[in-house]
């Protein structure tokens, strides 16, 4: 029980580090102690706040076939950003993709979408790391 909890905490820490490096709109300002506070709060939010939000959002989860859970994860990440001022979630510019056959135009990604992308990225990285530890 304790071993699985510590493993989940370590995986969350690695996933959060990966998201800070991958997503340009996620900025961490602080030292290692503040980073541990951020990871601890994200972990505690995942244990306490996310189950409550998931119970409240059951009808929407059913209607959207589970995709709304990404929004629930984004709300949990927003709560962590609001409580600790070491994380800044801002909008950023996607530079676009151009090729000879297609073009994806540059676009500004707003802060809320950055939040949802970050929540999705943490979920994907965590799932991959859980899969590696099995």
C-alpha cells in the first residue's frame, strides 16, 4: 500500500517535470523545495479533489464518453496553480506546421487550453510510466 503510494508520487513528480519541459505555457519559478510542494499538492489534489469532481461530473462524463475527465484534470491543475504561485500557466504561440502538401497556421493557444493540454500531458506521461513499472 505505502509502496504503491510512493511509486505514484514519484511518477507524478517525473510527469510534472516532463510537462514543464514539453509545454511552453507551463512555467515553474522556484527551487527544489517549491517543486516538491507543487508535486505534493498535485498528488494530494489527485487523491482528494479529483474523486469529488468526478462524482459531481458523472452525467457529463456519460454524455461525453469520458472525455470530460480531461477537463476535470485541468480544473485540478488550475486549483494547484491558484494555491501555489510557483506555477504560471500562460498562453503561448503554436508556430504552425508547413509542408509542401498541407499547412497548419500559427495560432495563439489560450491559457485554458494550455491547462487542458498540460492535464492531458500529465495523464499520458503518468500512464506511460505506470506501464513501464508493471
